[in-house]
């Protein structure tokens, strides 16, 4: 497989950063490794997003439970007065 990269001067700094990030001096290898990193990061992002949604749901349930407790406690205090 051959990869042709045109206008590399437009992307010089990004390519150099990618080479540094992937520990590769060859542009095509750096781009391929960067692609794999992007895929891995995308998967990690989706996993963390699901964890965050689950945590937010659990937090909302706990808040509702505490709120109901406080309402019940106040009602009990009011009835004892």
C-alpha cells in the first residue's frame, strides 16, 4: 500500500508533533500510528462517556432519595409541633 501526502508544508507542525508523539521519524508510520491512537482514544472517550452518564444517573437517584428524606423529616417535625 502506498500513501501519497501532498502539501506537507501546510501541516508541518502537526506532522512533527505526531512524529514526536508516536516516536517515529517516518511521516507515514507516524500517521498510521496516529490513526491507531485516534481510534483507541475514541473508544476510551465512549467508555468514559458511558461511565459519566451512569454516574450522573446514580447521582440524580441519590439526590432524589436525600430530597425525599428531607421532605419526610420536615413533615415529621411539623406534625410533632
